[in-house]
C-alpha cells in the first residue's frame, strides 16, 4: 500500500471558521446525548432537527 497517498494519513487543513463550526456542532450533539442520558427520551423537536 502506498502510505504517502493513503487518505487517512493526510492532514486536513481547516480554517478557524470551519473549526469553530465543527466545535459548535459537536457541542449540540453532546447536549442532545446528555439530555437523552438523563431523561431516556428525546423530544420530537430534537428528532426533527
């Protein structure tokens, strides 16, 4: 296998704006996960979103 061109070994070059958007999305997912962990259910609005 050609490791130099292997796609998992290449680094992503992300701008600060993209990194912030990713962190925001991860925070949203984490909040939903924590709500589900506590209540053992999801609101219909959460599922739609």
